[in-house]
C-alpha cells in the first residue's frame, strides 16, 4: 500500500496552485529573461514629438507605451505639460520619462 505523501510528498498529492504561488512563479520567470530597450530612430522620434505637441495643444488623448524590462506599461490620457530640459511629460497629472517611451498611439 502506498502512502499519499510519499516521494515528493505534498506536491504529488496536491493539484491546486494558489494565485500567490502562480504570481511568484511568473515573476521569477520574467526576472530571468529581461527584454532590452528598443532604440527609436530620428523619424520615429519626430512623429512622437508631433503627436505629443498635438495632444498638448488640442487636448487630444494619446496612448504611451513605456519601456520596462519585465512588463509593458501603457499610459492613456492627455498631455498636460512638456518639460524638454528634463525629457519628461505630464499626462493627466503624472510625470513620465520620455527616454522610456517605446511607442505612441494618438493624434
């Protein structure tokens, strides 16, 4: 007769995984394989600058895709302010670094 907790014990007898364990495993896997930051060419930077200016001037919504080595953060809103000296913009009251900008959808 075989006992329930033989061999690998608890893991063999349990088929359920808690959400906390699942998130921890996913986080560990992401940390093993960070993605590099893509570089934007001059033409793409010019298009982004034009879209940011139009969003600021005409109060049009935009969608910013920012760089993060493990996630894909997306910011949606209207440009409130541009700080060219510090390479950042304020969208709906929050500041974002323009050097982290990967892609932009909008006007």
